[in-house]
């Protein structure tokens, strides 16, 4: 039992089924044993001069960082905050930087600094008397074996929506499956949420969202991304995401900020909906056959093709040697082997776990952090009950968005009458035959044309002017050459996006006197 007279400071990032006061009371009465299993998605820091607890919810999408130096722990929700508190100087975690370039997100619990670590998912870290102890829930503890069916998964999902609904919720709307399923759950409850989407009049998401809003008499706001906002808010975005979200993925901050939503509303997002849709290889029986016959070889081929080549082989000698070794053929082979390990050497179930444990936590977790700067987000597809039910559901329900179609039909069948993004005139109730080979019946128009935007003088001049900031990574001459190539051919979008975010990151470090 903790002495209630001690002055413990508690901070919550994200959202939790217990508010701050109730969490503190529960901590003082019962300790932190059950904190990782509470409802919601959160990181909790409980600090006292004599000890510190750092706690994360089971999927760890809310970022929190720490380092131990000279017998003390320093922690913060940003890497920059840890650097400032600890007095560490900047150095690169080259493996993490290689992961960012190859995958557009980091892996496991790394940051771009080798001595600063992210608190793992489902974890209690306890620091006292110079000792750091860790207790982390295992996958099997979180996802016990159960008998399940698609109706149970739908019930779990609808209950999660009900749990977090407030007086006027807002749904982040697109032309896809996840947002439509969230909306279907509200409509089934007799609730009419507001909708928010982004894009231009010709954007597919805007076209479909307007059709749905009109049919159900829902209020729809449309945000149009503006190129100039990328430079106006770049420093804030990069600070929040610790330099690990490149510039072509900053929309979750920008379109919500532009919408100026009531900060007290709940903003429902489709993060992790792909867990029920076989994200990496949704190709019907071909996917199942690969799992049966050659899972490890299939994983190797998939990851070899998935890793991006942001820099061409002939450009690698212009990189600092440590980074060049991460991106050359030997480095790529090593990274593929690591990705196979993180996929548990299983093709379909292993990729499902990789999606949730790595991509959702790191890439989409960054997006959630950006939402949270402007609004209180809710992610119903990150409910433990729903995830466990889907995990044990037959694979046939996770191919061709089969379960999503089933759930939308049962919740609100009228939502099937609207186009399935890029595929047909309306959404079908079951996966069409050879659905992965169907030609688009109309082209999908995106919410932004990054290739074109990043070729404009606005971005090109920013990168050229900041190229010297990247001198500890890449020769400024090759940066100029890549910018020139992109202005002519619009073919180097990933490289330009990386340059923009990293220039902002290095500038933040310089402003805080953490690097030269």
C-alpha cells in the first residue's frame, strides 16, 4: 500500500475509462497492477521524487519516452522533452533511421536517438533506487483463446462505439470501409454524428462523403489541405512525432486543425480497421495457399518488395557511411530477416500481428498523436475485445473486407448503396469474385497530390535552403540533385518528404542547442 501522504503527480496522454482523479485514487488504494488493462488508449506517468511509474495501454499507440542516465530516469511524451530534461546530446540511431526510410515508420520501441526508448505496449515500468523494472503483458495474456463468430465481433465493436459516444460525436469520413462501419454503428443506435472529410471537390473521399451526408441528413465539413500549411506547422508536427513522420503523412494534424472542431467532442477514427482486412496480402485463396505451403519464403518475397528505395543504389555513397550500410543490399537483407522475425515466421497471422504491433503502433500512432493536438480522438478498432474476437475469427472473414461488409449490412444496410472506393457503383454485401483483380470503374482522386506539391518552388526552395542541416546524413549536392530531378519528373516524393521532415527536426535540435 502506498502512503497517501506522498505527493504523486499523474499525467495521462490519450483517453482512459478512468479520469485523472479516479486513476490517482485507484493507484493510492490498489497500485498499478491492472492499469494496462483499463479501457481506452493511453500512456500514464506517475512521478514522485522517490519513484516513477510509466504505464501504457495494451496496444501502445500513445507514445511515451524515457532514458536512464546517472542513476536517474528522465521521461516525456516527446523525444525532444527527454533530451531537454536529461541533457543528452543528439546522436542518430542509424538502424531506426534505416527503418524510417524503408518502412516510413520505426520498429519495436526505438526512437531516432539510440539512448531514448519508447515505453512498450501493455507495460508497467517502475523506477526506484536507480533500478528499472518492467512488466509487460504477453500476446497470449491479452488475446486468450475463444470461440468466436462475426456477430460477436460486431457486438464488441458496437459496444465500443457506445462506450465513448458523447453528445455530438464526429466521424472522420472517407470513401472506404472503416469510417463507413463506424457511421453504421452510430446510425444503428439512432445517433446522427457530424462528419469530417478532407480533399477537393473532385476527391473521391469528398464525393462519397457528400452522397452519404445528403442521404442521412448529416452535417459534413470538408477540409482542403493547403501546401503553405506544411511549412507553417511543420515544426510543431515534427516535434509531436519526434522526426518519424515524413511530410506526405501530416494530414491528420492539418485537416483537423483547419476544421476547428469543438475540442470537447469525440472524434472517431478508423485506425486499425485493417486488422480485420488482411492488410499486407489480401488476395483470396492465393494468400491462404501461401500460408499453407511456403509461409517463410512468402514473407521474404513480400518484405523484399515492400521495403522502399528512397535513394537509388548509385546515390548511397553520398550518404554518411552508417546510413549507407543500412540501405545497401546487405542492410536490406538484414532488415528483411528482422521483418520476418517480427512477423513470427508466419505469413497471414504473422503479418496481422506485424500490422498491429509495428505499423499501427508506430506509423498510425504518430497520426493519432497529431489528431490529439487538436481534438480528443477515439479509436474503436483498438478495443481489446474486438481485436481478440477478430484475431480468432476464421480467415475467410478477413479477405475482401468480408467482415466489414457483413457488419455494415447488419448495422445499416442502406450504407451499401454508396460506391466502394474505386471499385464499383455501390458496395457489395460479399466480396466479389476475384475482387483483387477487378479493374477500377472510375479513377480514385486523392485528397492531395504530393508529387506535384513537392515539385513547387515553395517546397523545393525550402529543401535547398535547409540542405546543410542534413550534412550529417547526406551530401548537400545530392540533395540538390534529387530536388532538381523531382521538379522535372515528380518521381522522388518519398525523398522530398523525408528531407522536409528531417530539416525541421534538425532545426528543432539546433534551436534547443542539442546539436551543432
